[in-house]
C-alpha cells in the first residue's frame, strides 16, 4: 500500500498529515527516505523521526464469497463488499476479483507483495471454476475452451476444460482477465448462467459456508509463497 495509507493505518497521522511528514523527509522505509509514491508492504521497516512504526500483523484469509457481494474495498453504489464479511483489523483487501454474481474462493490479505505476485499472470496460479451453461457445450466448444479463445484483449492461454454434467463444466485457468470465464464460454455459444470458483491456488472451500471465512494455516501461506516464487517469510 502507499506509504501515506500505511502511516494513516498505523495511526501516525491522517493521510494528508503523513504526506507532510514524508515531504519533510521524516519518514524512512528500510533506511531510505520515503517518497510520496513509495509503496510499502507489511514486511517493510518504516520509521518516523527515527522511531519504528508498528508493523501490521500479516493476515491471509480465505472467504467463501457469496453472490450479490462486490469484490472491492468500497463500493460507490453502496453495495455490500467482501471486505465487510471479514474482520476489519488488520485490514485486508481481495486478491484479484470475482464478479458480484460469482461465488467461491477468494483470498484476502494485507500482504501486498504476496498479493501482487499471486495476481501476476507470470506465476500462473491455478483458478478452478464450475460454470453452469445455458446449453450443453459441443465437443468442439470444449476443445476451443481448452485450446484458447480469441477475446478482445488477445487469445486466452490453454486451459483445462472438462464436463461435470450436461450443462456444467469445470474450467481451470491461470489468467485473471476481467469476466474471463463468462467471455470464453459466451464465445463458444454457451453463456454462463452460474459461476463458482471452487479452488484458488490449490485452496478449496471445504468446511466453509457461503459468506464465511477462515485464516490460512502457516503451511498454506508458505505454499502460496512457493507458488508465487517467493519462499522467504
Ligand atoms: N471469470 C468471470 O467471468 N467472472 C468471474 O467472476 C471470474 C472469472
């Protein structure tokens, strides 16, 4: 998060007050003077006037996102957000996004570095979706979904597509483009009527009811760090 937001959250000053401290050179990040555009993660060492600012405790939560809730930290239209379904302290934000009508596995964290890496296509974190379709897909449609679909922003990467029922498929993808699954299925003539993410980076929803969350175990966080190419704590 931005340095001024970090300082505000730590109770040092308002964001504007924090900007003044930064401009005055009173804030160091890992020993270097902070700038207005400096981004800090919970692991960074921040000092104001030579005194360390208390670090945020890292939190990694898995939420079973219900339908009708938006994946943003605040919604200008006043709709309920995923952030309202988890504890406010320490404050966490969603990694990537699910559409308001999509249900399923959503990770929320204040570990900015990990979140950034998980969301980066380079690390190819697997997302598994169950999509209910308006009609039964042909074999040709299933093949196209697996091989890649030409979307407005380019061709989708190869995916795994299998049938779970006549109008129900499982699609495993590694990208996170906006409305990707709906656009892919729509492009092969099978609009999505219901979308659920059953797994995210190997995490599934067992034991969780819609709207409920759980903290990840230390082992699960380590595995996410490994998947995102970062093994240190
Ligand atoms: N693809 C979509 O179309 N919607 C989602 O919410 C997630 C992936």
